[in-house]
C-alpha cells in the first residue's frame, strides 16, 4: 500500500516561490492564493453552512480566538544584518527523533464534512511534505484507512480521553494506534465536553450525533466498542448508527475531566512519548513535569472551547521558563503564517501544530490544497528566517533575542 510513496523526498521550502514565479513566465498563476488571509474566506465560500460554521466557529464571542491572532502582533522580529550563512536549517529534535521541519498537522476531526477526501487527503499531503500527521479520535475514517493513505509518513495519535468506566475502550484505541505505528500520543485535556459554540448551535449542528460515522469512525470500527454495543443492544453498529454514534460520542466527550492520577493508566497502556495538549498555566505545566509526561502542547484549542481565555502565545514564554528544561514544549492556536511560526519557535516551542489553515486547504482543493498550505507556511518560514539572519531554528540561533515585545 506504500507503492505511491516510494519516490517521495523533501524539497527545499523556498523552492515553492521559485516554482510559482517560473510558472508565471508561462502566464500561469497559482490556483489557490498564497496569501494565508484568503484561505479562510475561500474555503467558507465552498463549504456547506454546517461545515463552515463548525470549522470557523469558536467559543462564545470569539474573544479567545481573537486574542490568539492579536498576540502575534505584539511580538516583532528584529532582523540581524551582514550574516553570511546558507538558507536556515529547519530540522528540529523531539523525543529523541529528528524531524525535517518544525510543524505538524494537528488533530482535527470530522474532515469529510469539508471534502470527501477527508483524512485521506490531509494525511497523504502530510506524508508528501514530510511533516507528522496527528490522527484525531474524532476522525471520519478508521485508523487502518488513514494508515493506508499516509503510507510511510510519521503518524501520531490524539486521544479524546474516555472516563475511567470506559478504560477498556481507551486501551483498545491506544492498542490500535500502536498497531499502525503511531509514534507519539497526544492527550487532549480541554475537550471532555464540547464548548459553547454559537455557530454550531445556531445551525443545530453536532457532527458527532449524525448517523453517518463521521466523527465516530474510530469508535464504530473498534472491536471492543462493537462487541459491547452488540451485547447491550442485540444489533451491530451498522444496524443502528444513530444510537451507536450517540453512545461513542458520549464516551469520548464524557462531560467530566480526569485528574492527574489517571495518567498512570495512560502510561501503563502506552510505551512511547506522551504529550498533554491544552496546557495554559504555569502551574499545570509544572504538574505535567512532575507526573513525568514527555511533552505538552501549549494550546487553547484555537479558541474553540472556552471564551474569554488567555492567548496561548502569551503563556508560552512563561511556561518555557518554568519547565522548558524538563519536557518538550509544542505549541498551537492561531498559527497563520511563517512569521507566526518564527515567533512561537523563538519563544521556546520545539514544534507547532497547524489546525484550521490546512483544513481550509482541504476544503478548497483536497490533497492539493493541504500541500499548498504546508508549502506556503514552510516557504514563508524559511524566507522569514533567512531575511532575519537566522541560520537555524536551534535555540542558540533562534531565541527571544530576535524579538521585541511591543505593548500597543
């Protein structure tokens, strides 16, 4: 199943700019804008009202989302001049492994609502562009289907954590993730229940409740869940998709949070790196280090879960100062451009997760659209660093000395 990837190799990000200009000599223009501010409106124009509301939507009045975007503008890049160096080295190291680039496609569920390709398109694009792909528990395709489309690419798994009463389901999901060679487990902490999302509520739209497997594909293909469902209801999940979807969504969004002691069960059932996603306070970051996890994602879920929250970028340097020498720190929420990535890395993140932008690319043009978004972000990142006189993203070259905080 990997035959389509036998030739794949990473290209220099800056080559995308040259490729576009060379095509321009033949009066060819990019089929999708390279301006990241245009991806959202282009995608929304193509999506159904339900899908557009789900992807674009945020909690409450969008205050947290807006703060995420504004936070990048408060940090300004101070370029270095007369630095004689080659184009920057974008390699980063995490959990003892080297990655070509400091970005990954973050976990996003229900992708088939924006394009029939769904996770097939996004995971394949991640492989072709040499960035990790994080499978969401709310995926619209099974582990096995995603593994087939991503081929030899790096896969991680994001867990929406069932309650302790459903530890057998949790163990089964982790076992299946391991069976398709997911390298890293990302445990999301801030979504034990869906936040107050007006755009979805105004549409009366919850994709996890629809009897079409979208959002619950991992569960409806899980042997433990399927066995339990048949024992309780006397039918296979396919014979009552409405009830099966509602039951599995109730399992992965149980309504109540776990506590720190419950991490022991995760460690007993996962022998690779464990990353906690959704850390926003120094106190929680210290607890994560105390409980021996391998990394954290400083994240507020892109503003989708809680209104009135603090911007993730605001908390990043504080958390790095507190625990940056004790565990690996990743980052997400609001990344839209190469300079955004530069700022997050300079403030101490080892890798950033991309969310909405690649989903917009998927909605616009499937696999091609996701690849376009990845190539644009990496090309912009490389040239921003090069024009700032930064030879690599290693901390000795890229750190807070490059930035000035401007309190507008």
